[in-house]
């Protein structure tokens, strides 16, 4: 009988050990699952904020590309205006080579008239840019600021 009790005690001890190991394994697994759930929530939050940041960057890149394109177009127009002015300064409005000193000696009234015309056009552009209505009804000879202002307003 003592042998039987001994076998039962050994079996009970083995089952208790197995139950203890199983309980420890179960508790450890539950802690790990809770930690994994917290990590998953953190990762999902980080992924969400990263996605919103990426979307914002994509929108900013689109805006920058549009702005760059507009600036390039404006720069091209500006370069064209500079070339036109350089051609006017190189040749004059009558097509002859323009050396202001020689032309002033040759025909001082012509130079005075052209300088006054250009100055009036510049002042007229300043007035228009500052908000005053265009009072000059003659066509511009050198500066076509109304077209430039209208182009800028359309953009």
C-alpha cells in the first residue's frame, strides 16, 4: 500500500509540476501578448502619422512644382522683355544703331523727346502699380506695363 501511495504522490507531484509549468507558460504568454498588442498599437499610430506626413509632403511637392513652373514661365517672359529692351537700346526705335552721345549731338530734340517719352511711361506704370487708374490713353512706345500687370493679375 505504501508503494501505491508513493506512486500516487509521484504522479501528484508530476501533475503539480506540469500544472505549475503550464500556469507559468500561460502567464508568460499572456504578458507577451499584451506587450505585442501595445507594440502593435504604437506601430499603427506611427504608421498613421507617417502616412499623413507623406501625404502632406506629396501635396507640398505638387505645390512647389507648380510654383517652379510658374516662376520659370515668368523668368522666360522677363528674359524676353530684357532682350526686347536690349534690342531697343542697341538699335533705337528707328532701327539705326543707337549711340546716345552721337545721337544727342546730331539731334538733341529727338533724344530729349525719347527720354521724356520713356520717363512718362515709367511714371505711368508706377501710378498704375500703386492703384491709380490709367489716365494715359496713348499707346506705350517702350514699356507695355498694362499687359504685364494684366498677366500678373490673371495668374
